[in-house]
C-alpha cells in the first residue's frame, strides 16, 4: 500500500500519459462506488463538493454496507446515503449544518461535531480517513483537476494520505486559483463524468430591518478596511450597502455574491491591504452561476485550506480588519448564540469565533455581530432576540469575553472589556422598545442593575 501511494504522487508524466491514464480510470458512478467497503471513513467535502452521481451510487449500496462514516459540512442537497433507511449503513458526521443536514438531524441520521472551522484539519486528521470523494473540474493541460468551491473543506493531506480517491468531473465547476485545491489524475483511483448543474443559492430579498442594520454596519466600516462577511442573508445585505466605499480589501472564509458585486463595482480592490495586497484569501464559495463564472481562473481570489484562512493569527495580520457575522440571540451579559435554538442545532459555530478573535487582534480591528431585535414564531408571536437568559439548552457560540460590537436595527454597542451592568444597559438600548421594560425588570431581579 505504501508503494501504491508513492506511485500515485508521481506527477511527472507526459501530456499523452495522463490522458491515457484518465481514460483508463474513467467509468460509471457504480464502478466508483464498488471501491467502498465496510468500515470505510469517507471525506465527502461539502456543499457543491459532494458529487451527486457517486453519492447516489454509494447510497444505493446501502443494503450491503455497514458502518461507513461520511465526514462532510454544509450539504446543500439531500443525497441517497442520507436516507433513514440507510442509517445502519452510513453514519454522517458534519461540522456545519446545511439545509440537507438540518433535515437529516430531525431523522437522527447525522451526528453534529462541535468545532471551530479553523480546526477542521485536525478533525480530519484524527478520523483515519481512507477514502476521499470529491467534485472536480476537468483536467488542465498538465493533468491537474481542481476541487473547486468546497476544496478547502477537505485538506490536501487528506487527499495525499487516502487509500482511495474517487472524483466526479463536472465541467460546470469553476477552476479556482489555489495551490492546495488541485488533484492530479495520477492521484485518483476512479473518475466519473457528470454535467449536472451545481446547486445555486439565490439572493434572498432584503427586509426593511436588514436594510436598517446594514446601513448602521456600513457606517462602521471606513474606506480601506479589510472585510469578512459571514454566510447568510444579513451578511450579504451588508455587502450591498458597501458599494459606495473605496479601496476595501477582503479576507474571508466564504465568498458570496455580495463580495463579487463589491469587486465588480470597484469598491473592493485590495489596494490598501498590508497583507496579501490585491488578493482575497478564502476557503469556499456559495452563490449562483454568475459567481462561479466570475471566480473561474480569477487570480484575485486565492483559495486556501480553512485551517489557514481561519487562523486568528493569520487574520490579525490584516490592518483595519472588520469581521461581520450574524447571531440568533444575545443575552444581557453579552453571550452570543448563533447556532442553536434551545437544544435544536440550527447551524454551527463555523468560523465565527475565529474571526471574532482574529479581527480584534488586528491593528485597528473590529468584530461585529448583528441580528434583528425580534423574531416571530410559527404562531405569529413576537419574541425579543435580546433576552436576560437563553432558553434551556441553547449553545453559546461566542463567549461574552470575546464579544465586541453588537448591532440591531436600533443601533450598535461596544461591549468589549465592559462590566455586566454596562452591557445590560447598552443592550437594552438596542432591543426592541416593546421589550425594554421587561428586560430592565429582569435585569434588576438578577441584580445586574
């Protein structure tokens, strides 16, 4: 096996050789799925990186397989191996809850792994991965394929160390400029071709509340800042309101359509960055076909593994770093819940804390966590998102020791290094007016005021 691995890493073949090797490895998804055996640990990447044809074929083998673990994150589509009837065959572990995984959790087919995404590489290292399954681009002239939109969510060393590498070549997948997203034809064991369109996440209409929050945050971001925008509608909304800025830069976990629009309009050019000047380091991209076409072979965007992009020490090298992420709830002492509602896991820690810490370590850095002041439940009842204490079982994502700026449609407050009584007073000011008296009463009852 050691000799076989060594042979797979020799990329010095001629142009004709790799083409011949490509054809020799080309087959059906069913052929590729035959490589999977009981007890395998599969790195499935995540998002659009989970190859639909191979995933379907592996899932169809459910009746004959047992104890196969699939490691992934932010699945955008519901694949065959995720079905409840295959629960004894496949056990899914995920570090980030996507739309499909949220559905799976309700069925009991997914195990959530609490983690900072910056630690994802260590998670993969200890799992003894022996199979990598990925969506890739067609090969370039040297026989290299690109793991593309979610390439950074499966480390280069995982690919190098795997016994089996199965790839699904999709011409709709963009070639992303990166030193670590590439995989050579000689490294893979089976190749499947598929032209299925990639899953797109369209823009969500902006609400008046989100517009108010975005205006407040935009005023907090000076020209020349280096920005990070999180995933979701509110973060995208903030991007739309930065188009009048000048000479912005970016260092971000995820690239979305709003980052693309800032580049297109000239607001984001990276010219003032002191670290990776003119470049946008990132790990994955989520959006539409327009975004993928824009990023294809675009050297302004430089892909890295997430353990590097999300390293707070790397983030902090950017002067004037401004991190913008969203929250579900905030308590009156400054704790932030961004991933669960009670005991129900809704998303994940992701890279939020990595960027909260990294931005604050940067020269003139600023960390912003934003949320609407209220939410409306299924029965139409309105609840405050700022509350004295969280519902039982709610996960604290960002510690109150790290939290800096909190923003709602009613304003922005800086909690960093402030006392509990100061935090309570300031957070009540940006809560919805209908709940301020109630929160003041509760704060006095807890002897915070």
